[in-house]
């Protein structure tokens, strides 16, 4: 188990290293395992470096190589690129066909940004410097999930199927049967996805061949799958469910002290065999910390408003809830710092370039440790 944690940490560092200092956050959930964690510690208090007014609410943020990329939904839906040091706009690209919230996070590999959008049937590859379309792939109806970038391929899930696509040309390498659900989690060997009807399945990253499939494993509205040590995990209602990554064998469940109300929960964050779970209840919300190996909750913190996916930065966790950005001690849940904003949070915070990026109202903020 310890060896697997070290491998995942090294993969995260490879995916995360940034030329502009600190780490990258190149896709939804930071890395293909969807850990939402970076290896460095960004400690509060934080001070604001810049704020960037946007033509709508920022709903997903990624960053790499001196560029911050944000999915924005207002009267229209845009993907916008900003300079990381100043927040100055570089370009914007309108994603057509988007209705409601912008539910697909962009992903970055090298000089390309990959993005789709809810009810958009295309995946676009945009030049990170100019925003020009390098290629686009149609036929991906209802692309409301987060692409994962692994090696030279982009992994995309939609109701029309799970696909592996070459990052440089947009050619489909392989595709599976339709009716995959949610954003996939990926290792260097396997792609894990929910399948409509309540199953879980794993496919070879290289060939797309099915490696294992469960019987009915989920119902209702589970979280996206995330990888925790050797386990593939889902959060449903008041329970963390666990399966072996290699075999798909059911490995048990952990009951939580609080229950998610109806609706899809935010994606958990994970680090070193622990999982940090945002839950939205009817009258309160919580962030719950669970040790998967020990099978118990080691802290739970009550919030007045729903909590977005937390961002783990070594010893500190950053959480957006209501109109506040909080920093909590990862081991105890103790509040270390709080900053309030003029409007409510519209997206989860991310860590990039030794800073925290977060969206409140129609504004994107970048904050760095004081001093």
C-alpha cells in the first residue's frame, strides 16, 4: 500500500511541476487519479495578487505554464485564458451548444487545451497561446464530464461512450460501448468509469479492452470515482464504497457520520490513503475526513453552506463554501484561516504556481502566502 501511495505521489509531481513556480493543475481533479491534491504545502495567511472580472461565473479552473484557463458561464459560455502573473486576459473562445452550467472542466497538455461543454457535441483542442482551434471531434453528445490527459491521449466519457483520443490530432484510438457515466479516473494502465445501470468497469488504457466489470455497484447519484491507495472509491448517501483497482472485487464500505441529500455529491479529494468528502445536507453541509485503511472518520467539520471539492496542499486543505475561502488543518480539521468575498463561490479552489485560485461571483482571484 505504501508503495502505491509513493507511486501516485510521484505521478502527481510529474503531472504537477510548473515552469512558473510550484505546481500545475492541468485537469479537473488535478491529475488522472482525481486526487485534487498537490505535494507542496501552501500555508495561510494568503494575500490577493490579482482579481479578474469575467463575463459570467467561473465554473472550472485549470492552470499550466504561466496560463490560467477558466470555464465561464453567463449569457454565453466561454473558455478564457489569463496570464498567471497579472490576471490579464489573453483570449476567449465561445463554446457553442452549452445550456445551464458549464459542467466540463478544461484539461491542458503542453500547448493544447481540451474542452467541451454540457449539450455540446464536440471536443475542441485550442492553442494555449492564441485560443485558435487546432482540431475538433464531434459526436460527443452531452459532454458534461472532465477529460483526463494521460501520456499522449485524452480520455473522454459521454453518453455516446468512453473514448481515447490522440492529443495532437484528435484521432480516436479506441472507444467502448455507450452509456458511460461521470468523469473517469485513470492510472498508467487502467481507465475506471461508471456504467449506466449501476455497474463499474475498468478498461485498458492502451487498447480499450475491458479488464473487469462489477455487477450492480451503485444507484442514485454517486460521486465521480476517485483512487485511494489500492482502492477505487465512490461516495453515495452516507457511505464510502471501495473496490480493488486491479480485480474489481468489492472491498467493503465505511459509514459516514452525515448523509448527502439527493443529488450528485461533489468529488472528494484524496491523499495518502485518506479521503476528504464534501457532503450537502438539507439544513447543513460538512467536510468529512476518512482514513480508508483504518475504516473510520477522524474528523468532520460542519459548514453552513454547501462545500465544493476541497484542494489539498500538503498540510493545508482549502475549501470554498458560501462567500468564504477556508484553510483547514489536514490532520485535525481545525480552522487555520478564513477570507470572505463580496459574492458566493462558483467553483472549487485549485493550487497552481504556489498560489490558490478561486472563483467568487463573476470574479477570479489569485492569492499567495503572505510574505
